């Protein structure tokens, strides 16, 4: 994979492992497992971020619940087919994993940089309390002609800026990965709880279009 492909999607998170490792898939004898990481925000709130981890980075057959780690990698997406439609599933694909010391504190436990393209018209709106908000879907190129589709949420002046962007525009985004619980109503009126993952944008700027 080229350095350019790695540089356009960089994330680092640090927190506490709160689940066991669950097998996801295997490629050329390398096993990949999912695990949940509890990451603190500056406020009292927390985010639960799913990590995709190779069995070559950590012993996935041991319980690591309660351990604090730092994980670096890329925020990736894939389409999971459910009944009649696809659902976008997001996780942090971990390339480097470090066990943290008990008293080791990190200044920035959750940050991400993305370089991608607007692939859907941004939705700008006002909350009931009068805050400006915009939803953006960013296509971030990966090696071998693949792309990750990353939902981003902007507030305030970032929302105003994002609301004017057009499909195909090339942008850079800085922010953090966040989780958000919501309720989804099924066809039989049953309501289920789901968790959405997105990038909360702290800074966004346009990049020059490729030649």
C-alpha cells in the first residue's frame, strides 16, 4: 500500500478495552477480530469505538478487558447486507497497538485526519435549540481502487461551510471518532437500539482539485 493511501486516513484512539475479541474474518492465514474500546471525551461523556485487530498484534485468545491501549490505524467502512438492504458498518482498522501503563495519560486520546471527496449533497439544518449542524458523507480512497465512506457531522461555522459544498469537492477534515445511540423502527413497529459511528469535525478545509 502506498504512503499516500495511508496518509489520507489517519486515526489514533486510546482507552479501555470493554469486550472480548470476536472473530471477524481471515486473510492469508491472518485472523482479524473485533473488540470495543471505551474512549473518554473532554466532557464526562464517552465513546465506544469498534476496533478491527489482527491476531498478530495482540493475543486475541486471552481476555484483555480493563486493559488500556492506544490504537493507530484507519477508519474504514464496508456494506453489510441485512435482509433487503445494505447497512454501512464502520470500524477502526488497527495497524499499530500499544499497551498503556496504568498512570500513562495521553493528551489527545481520540483524533482523526481524513482527505477525501464529498460523495453526497451535504444536509444543513438547525437543531430545535438553534444550533447549526450539517451531515457530510466523505469518500476516502484506499489502495486497489477501493474507497471508505465516512459520515461526518459539523457544527456552527463548520456546518455553514459544509452546507455550501458540492458533490465531488476535495476536502480535508480533522476531528474525532464518536459513537451515538439511536432507535430504529422496524416494519413490524418493533423498535431496536442501534449505534452509529461518525467523525465529529473540528476543522474542515477545501483542497485543490486533482489535475
